[in-house]
C-alpha cells in the first residue's frame, strides 16, 4: 500500500503527542466543533501556549488527528490485503470489508472519523477538508483498482458499487442501525463478485 499523501506532518514532541492523543479522543467522542483548545490543553496536561507553539491552531490539530487516523487505517488495510496476496482478486476486495470490521471493533465505535468530520467541516478552504476528501477518493481508487484485477468489464462501475457498500456499512455501524453491517456488506460484495 502506498503511504498516505498528507500535508507535511508536525514533529511530535512528547507534549505534542499528548495534545494529539487528547484531541483525537475528544474529537472522536464529542465532535470537532464541540471541543475547544482549552479542553484539549487541560486533558493533555499542557498550557494553551504549548499547544499553540506545537500546532499553531485548532485547525492544524484537526488535520493531524484525521491524517493520523488515515495513516493507521491504511497500515491496517495493507496488512489485511497482504494476508490474501496471491489469492483470487475477489479475496482482496473482501479483505477490505474484513479490515473495516477489525478497524471498527478497535477504533471506530462511533463510525468513520472522516464521515463524522465531513458532517462538521463543509468548507473546502478548511485545511482538514482535503484530508477527508483525499481519503475517500483513495478508497474509491482502491476499489476500482481491485475491481480491475477481477477482469470486470466495467471496473469503474464495480468500484463505485463496492465503495457504496463499504461506505454504507461505515455509516450503519456508526448509527448502530444494523447488526454486523460489515459482515452484511461483505456478503453483498461477494454475491456481486460471483455474479449473483
């Protein structure tokens, strides 16, 4: 898997790491707009001056939060794809759904951080907007590439359909409206790939 293409990352001193860890926990559980720098600094055990010295702005903390989650997701997904290397192309597609289920169990009780952030950040000028949209564009390209490997006559359409199944499972998981949405989406993807 290629590395994530994000803006230049901030060098993580111990204080910066504490800020980012606190921000990630707070942003994910409470929402980005609901969390201010005072709370982040207090939770991290640093002064606001230290927070601003390391990050410069709350917006930059949001960028680091989302870019860090995206990088960890890509690593976990890469491990899942590597585990089925050499198998039939359909197995690689299904591995994406398996990776999402594993990610959600460990890091995603409240759904997809990118989808959640996009609900709060609609302005394309916000520095985190590019991280959000790039992550989803990357996922669509991944599904399209994997669809092409199956020999599909229309890999673009198949990639889009797989993306819709995947994103629907992410949203359903975050909302808690369906039991085992990743298992269900994986089964629908398997049927689609089998032509049934």
